[in-house]
C-alpha cells in the first residue's frame, strides 16, 4: 500500500506526528492480542524452567563425558 508523502510541517513535526500515529497503531494491535491467563503463564513458566534444567543437565553431562574422554586419550598417547 503506497503511503502519500506527509508534507505538513518541518522534520520535527512530521516525526512527532509519525510517532503518535505509530503508538496509536500499537495500541490498536495490542487490543487484539489474546493474552494468556495467570495460570497459563505460571504453567508455561514451569515447562520452560524444566526444559532449561534438562538441557542444562544434558550439556553438563556431555561436557563432562567429553572431558573425561579427552583426558584419557591424552594420557594414553603421552
């Protein structure tokens, strides 16, 4: 959609008008959002924390295993 050039006022006035228009559009879009309930947010937070814990443990275990293997290889060949 082509936007016609805003020729009213100097650059500061045009910037202020554009900002006001943008914030009005943001407010209209945020009114359309289906916000989750408090219980949904809490449940989702627990799922995310559990997933972070599992992935963190997996990375720790993989790092520890690779470290042990590298130490064994270095001691074997030195």
